[in-house]
């Protein structure tokens, strides 16, 4: 077991280093760092001095190593656009993105799993067919279209909800600010989180449905029925459990993509999060922010993958046995 | 995505026994197509949109990208069928005086070109790498698959965004407008290749051990010949299914990138760019600028998705 | 003869496919007396498993029972509403499937699966149910049952798993157990053990068994009576000793001849030439006629019903006179 964890940790670190090197390559070789930082009129002598200061004349490998070390210490340099340390910018915007992603994830689970179970168990009911149709639309519509649609209905026509920003937020300590404690904050959360969750909901619903249908066809379900167990026991004691195990892993992995998709949602709703920051950095070729965001996302994904792997082992007894060397 | 790849891996062996053409000729598939009115509708719509896109220079009443022919004086006109509509503009005009209907036709064309181009590129890269990985095995296989696995953990939109950003930064010198097209196709191609590679690799592994391949090797045919002539035709079935479903995704990805402002510029807009422009006018009441491109995009993607669903069910022997 | 425990009359099962209806079971009739072991033997696809599944109404669509009556202790069970049928399953009729690995839910402990079944059919407390479960595990021969009851299916070997399955099928004390190829998925060395366990347990609890298998050797050693199935029909049914020593139906004769015994000197096993017809190509008249070495005109035209000869029944025109003479 320990060996397994160690192996996964090592693999994760390897991936992070690889991504770090890519980030470094972007940093160093895409555009000229010096040109980004100084004005056009700056004399060549000064540029050469800055180059020396930044260590740009040292061997590439050393620069890479230094970059990685700095990155580990969360030092990503200074943004070209804002002339502020990148880490400060990211830190300021992280709560907005994480809070939105969290709410959207919870929402998608609470709605998606029951819908999926329902459409599997009551395959031919009208409601199930409706859900199926909706899911096809959910997968087909790009996230930004959904956001715009919601804005049109709820902000323009009905004027119930705000169409941009986070509303009033409450600071919780030096690191966090939350919109969950104010009315305007909650109102602002509604549409963005629904937009972000919708794609997830359809995905989860289809996955749960497919898995459950698959499970309901297995021999052990047939045997459970043949033993006279009630439909409730068969569906919820046996089938649901077996369905949710593979679903957990997929959902966990999707958590990461929610954070990525928040880029779009943040743009539609002018949500002051990391995604918006990243987008601006792309539009303005602000490499330090791009590199830093890349690394952050990678860390997030690697972490999520690791946790999901461990979760899978914890939940499926067959894997636990395999890791321990197996019994008779 | 995972499930798709797995299905491709198991569907491939059975599907390889008969060529795509002979299976299409089998009435089963045609029957299943015609028996579902939804699928037929989807097929018709897709066809119409493709036709509209191809013929756009001829059927668009105006050329919205020629500033000389823009009707600045008539900017922000509502659609023809509304109360204040101008009979010249079927769906109204935007803030630059461009006819929305023409803009949609041209935008459709651009969206389909980039979507299709991206999928084609992704297919080319994916199939090539998949064949190599499957046939060569060993280190090559391990490396390619490792890269694929790592890339697969990130959502494609993120990869496309990143590639787009890096490309733009690299090409900072030249004008964004000229390179946007190519950059987008490249970004999409490099984001979507993984699925193809995995499926093709799985099929290649199966085919590699078959008698006809062993025989070809004994005769002394070069690996390239064996792979291209013999293995490639047999792996195209599942590839086609992936391509159709990917097409919808590619269109959405391009639209998203354009919407975010890092795709096609307003001077050569795709549907996504039009929606971006239109969003600014939601509150001021000029709803048509965002409504019609949105509707077009939604219907297009829905139709392609339905076709892809049908194709996947039709080509999957397991579901019979 | 005491009243039959299970009585099947003219059971007909059809499969509705795109290309038309396929008849999988065509007028199957037989009885099982309380406590007796009836073997059902035949090639793959002859309809044995379908018969078992039809009895407990667990046919997978597109198969369905279109005609016939199934009676348990005299009362019809083929037309019951789902809730009533569920009461019968497990409690009055148990079933054992072929593959013990896939029959058990891999994510649940076998103790949980046993206790849940026991609780579903009897008013015991969970604690009592657990003790009963342990007792059952001991009866089927699982060593250290009080420890292994908390194990997961993958921690057991194939033979052990099938013992657990037997326990599961019998823990609600049904009067009839349908064993559908219970040893086919097991190692040869283990097969005999499992059959012995099944035989002993059912004897001890007074349960009858419908033993479905394609292994004639198992039938010869275990069953009281045997029904030979071919192409969805029963072609011969009688006491095991009789049918094995003096098979009447040409197909049955071929089957018995194919059993290798210690006395057999032949170099190759005797084979019946040809193959069983597919469901969409069943010949007119007797289904076995294309392969029969004693076929004559009537066989090709008219399907033979089950003719009674003493305590046996045979579906073959060759024995028409014997049946009529009442021999």
C-alpha cells in the first residue's frame, strides 16, 4: 500500500517537473522577457544589465533549475501587464474561482446523480425521455451560450439576478473572501454556478445512467433478483453501490475541468477569478501569468488524480486485496 | 471520452472484418438511419448547413467583411420581420452596419472550416502516432502513450487556449488576423489527437498479430507499406465515429476561443466572435445580434452530435 | 405417485427478433417430485437454461413465455404479478447460476449477501440471521466460517465461491433448487466436490433439484431421473438407470455412447454426425430427423409427441408400437 502511494507520488512529481519545464520554456523562449519589462527607448546597455541581473546569460539548464526552485517557492516573477508579483495577483483571485467551482461541483452532483439513477431505473417514462433530451442539449450547447441565455432570461427580461460580478463579499482571514454570506453574493453565484454545472450535470447523468444500466445487466444482479430480494434492495443496495464506484473517479477528474471551464464562465459573467486573469494574460502575451496559471492548474490536476486514485482503492475491495498481495 | 476510447478498442476487431463500404451497403444501417426521424432531420440539417457554408459567397446578399459595403447608416437595424425592420436585412444589422444574415453565412463557413480542419489535423496526427505506437511497440509506444495520458488529464479547452496563447505570443510580429485561422486549426488539432491515437493503437495491436500481417512481413514488405496498405483501412471504422463526435467538440472549442477573444477577430468573424460582439448589446435591446448566431451554432452542434450518436450506435456491433 | 412438486406443461418460449419469431422452447412438459433430482441434459442451445429461467420468470427480453402452465404444489406460478413472484423466488424456488465469480457482488461481503437474503425471507433479527449465515457456510464446507463470513468474493477460490452460491440459493429453505450448469465454470478437480455438496445439502433439507448440465457423467452419478433435451424439446425422460443403460431415442443413444467409461476401448469418442439445428432452421417433423440413422418417412412430416412406455417417455416414432402396446 505504501509502495503504491509512493509510486503515485513520484509519478505526480515527475509530471509536475515536466510541466514546470514547459512553463519555463514558455517563459524564457516565447518573446523576450527583457523587452516585455522595459520601454522601447531603454538603451541597450541598460538592457544588457537587466539581462545579467535576471540571469538570462547563464546556461539554460541552470536557468531551468532556478525557475523550478522559484516556482516551488511560489515565486513566479512579475506580471508584464500589471507590474505586480504574479503570486499576489493569483492569490487575490483564487477564492472567487475556487468558491464558484466548488458550488458548481456540488450542484452538479446533487442534480446529476439522482437524474442518472432515475433515467436508468425508469427508462421508458416520459420524464426520463425528457431528461435524455435535455442532456443532449446540455452537451451540445457551449458553456458560454448557456450563460448568455441565462443572463438574457434572468437579468434582462426578469431582472431577478445580477449579470456580472460577485456581489458583496465577506473577508475571512487573510486568504479568503466569500460571497456565500451575503444576499447579493448568493444572488451573483446563482447563474455562474448553474452555467458551470450544466455541462457537468449532463455528463454525470449520462455516466450514471450508462453505468447503472450496465450494472443491472450483470449476473450478480440477476442472482440477487433470483433470490427474491426486493426491487429496492436490488437497485439501491446492490446496483447503486456498484454504479457509483467508477462514477467517483470520473467525477473527481471532472472537478479539475470545472476549474478550467470557469475561464469561460468568468468571462461571460465578469467574475473576478483566476480564469479571467489567465485569459487577459493570453490576450496580452503576459507570459509570467500564463506560466504560473499552467503550473497551478497542473498541481491541482495532479493532486486531484492522486486523491481519486487513493479513493478508488479505498472503495473497491478488490484493489485493496491486489495491493496487499492477495489472499487465497 | 475514456468510455469512447474503450469502446473503440473492443469494437475495432469486429468492425474490421468487413470494410466500411460493405457495411454501409448492408440495409441494416440504412434502415436504422431512416427509421429514426430525429436522425434524418439531423442529417438534413447538417447537410443544409454544410451547403450554406460552402455556397456562402454566392448566396449571401452582402459581403459583411468589405467595409466599403457596410451600411453604417443602417447599423443596429432590427430584423426584417419585426416592426421597425428594414426589408434589406433579413436578420438585422450589427453596430458596424453588417448584415447579420450574411455574417452568419460567412461565420458558418469559417466555423466549419476550422472545425473540420482541426479534426482532420487531429486525425492525421492521432492516426499516425497511433499506428507508430501500435506497430513499433517498445519505447516508442511507451513514450507516445505517456504523453497521451498526461495530455488527457487536462481538458482540451485548456490545451487549446494555451496553444493559442503561445502561438499568438510567438507570432506577435505578424498581424493577428492573418494567422488566426491557421493558429486555431493547429491548436484544435494538437488538442484532440489523443483519442484517435489511442483507438488506432488498440486496433493496430490487434491487427499486428493477424496472419496477413505476419505473411506480409515474411514476404519482406516494408513496415510502412504494411501499415498503410493493410492495417490502416481496418482501423478507419472507429476513427470515423470519433471524428464525427469530435467535429461537434471542435466547433464548440473554436466558438469558445473566438468568444473569449482569442480566436477569430471581428474582421473575419466566426459564429463565436459574432456572439461575443452581440453580448454587448443584450441589455440595450438589440437582441438579434446575439440571438441568431447563437441559434445557428446551437442547431449546428446539436445536429452533428445527433449524427455522431447514430453513427456510433450503428457501427457498434455490441449494441445489436 | 405423490403429487408433483413442480409441474410444467406445454411450455413455449419465443424470441421476438427483427427477422421474425424464433421458437426456443416448443411444448416442454415434465414433473419433478418432492426431493427428487431431475437431470436436464442436452447440447448448448438446446433450451435447458431457458427452461430453468422460465420457471422463475427471469427470462431476458426479447424472450418470453407465450404458452404453457407451470405449477408449484398445484398452484400456477407462471401468471403471477411481480410482487408475488418475488416471494416465490428464493423462498420456494432457489437457483444457482453457472459462474460463481460473476454471481456474487464483488463489492459486498459474502456475509452481507447471505444475511440480506435470509432477512428478506424470514422474520429473524440481524444477529440471528448472521448466526444462521455462519451455520450455512459451515454446512457447505467453508472452513472457519465465522471468520470468512466477512470476506469478499475475490478472496475465495472458485470452488469455495460456488459453495457460497449454493448456500445463498438454499438459505431461505426452498423446496426446489434449479442448478444451471453449476460446475461448468469450475476446475475439473473441484467439480465432483461441488456436486457432492449440492447432493448432500439438498438431501438433508429435502429440496428437489433440477440439475441442468451438458455433462452426462454428472447426471449419471447424481440424478434420479433425467430429461434429454434437443432443439427446444424434450425427446426422452425417465429414470437415470434406464435411460443410461437402454436409451430409446436415437439422440439419447448417441449421447450415452459418447460418454467415455473405463471400459471403452474405442480410440475416438463416438460422435453424432451433424449439428443441432439453429432456431430459425428447425426441420419439419422430428427435429432430429436430419441426423438420425433410423429415420423414415413419418419422421420427416409429423413431429412425434412424448409417447409413454411404462415409466418413461420418448418422442420418437420408432417406439409408437411399444407405446401403444402399453409395454
